[in-house]
C-alpha cells in the first residue's frame, strides 16, 4: 500500500506501520477494509515528550 498520500513501512522491530497523510485517507481505508484492525501508536505507547 503506497501512493503519494500513504505509505506502508516497517518499524525497527520489523512490524508493519501504515502512515496516512490525513484523516480522510485513514477513514477511507477503515471504511474499505473493515477486516483490518488499526491501532494508534500514541494511544498504546507512552512517549517522553520532554526531550
């Protein structure tokens, strides 16, 4: 899944990560692929924003 708006990449742990350019792209993907579970990494990880 790649186009000028979105990218499918791998993180340093070799997990797939989808990068959506905007909310429209994200919502389109969710509507057209309801069988794929997406998670927001900011919701599941604690990042130190002070550095």
